[in-house]
C-alpha cells in the first residue's frame, strides 16, 4: 500500500521528477529565455511576421544561429519587460504597455525583432502623442500689482523671469505727495505656465478678470 510519502512495503521509493522537453523543430510550442525570463508560445504566434527575427528563429532550417540553455529554450539577450507586450501583439494584434514602459522603448524592441507592422503602429502612436503636445494651447498665470504713478516706469522696466505687462488700471484714488498729486494704479502681468500639473493656476483670477474689464473701459 502506497502512502503520501512514497513508501512501498517499508521501503522508500524515490523517483526522479520527469523532465519536460521540447522538440523545437517539430513541436507547435516554443520556449524562449528572454533576459532570464521564460516565455512559452506557439510557433504560429512567432511566425506572424515572415520578415521578423522570431519567424527566422523557429524555422525547421533557421538561417540564423541562436544558443539554447540547459532546458532547450532559445536564449535572447533582450529586456523581458518589453518582450511581453511584443509577444502579446503577435498574439492578438494590439499593443498594450504597462505604465512603467514607454512607446520609445517598445519601438526599440520592435525594431530589434523586425516586426514591421508593430514598428509602424508605435511610430504612429508617438506621432499622435507629439502632435497633441504641440497643439496644446499655452496657458498663463496672472498677477495684479498695486503701484504709485511714480513707480510705474521702474516696475515695468524691471520685470523679469518671463513676466510681461498685460493691463494698467487706474483705480481712481489719488493722494498728495509734497506739492504734486499722485495717482495709484493696478498693473496686471502674466507669465507662461510650462508646468501643466499646476492647471489650477493657469487661468486669470476673478480679481484679475474684473480689473482687466475695468481697464478696457477706461
């Protein structure tokens, strides 16, 4: 009677675990060792693109040399993180990248494996992304500065770091300074906002809008 420990009639029977082997030239399944990570897929999947490195690799009489490890898997010295999306593209025709992967990195792998349809797809995605970035409207942040009449010239001439003059509003108040009457102004200035994450600051404040409207009526 056999128990769970493999003892038969008081003797321990040790059987070596069966070793699964693959006949890479005749089997429909192909085992790949990409950068130390194993992938198992079908010969049909790897042969989607007849001009690709993977198609040439798994032919009955391959025209390129490739080493194999002790398990018989083909050794490919590439990044396994990117090979997964490449292999999935060959499986279902869609490119799906994890958040930590870039389209530029996927393009490098697609070009290495010479998968022409994937190369074209990624280049189109990169072009679309760059076009969206190019056509993004420039946003500005606004500030309102209060100054006296005699300070206007100095304030405008000393503006720096990308700030530029937008609107000057006479707030209608005045005071005597010595023998002269001095008026007070509000000066609206703006600056291009390159950090899109601060989108809450990209629009003029309500106060700035009101002042600009008042200034346009003066």
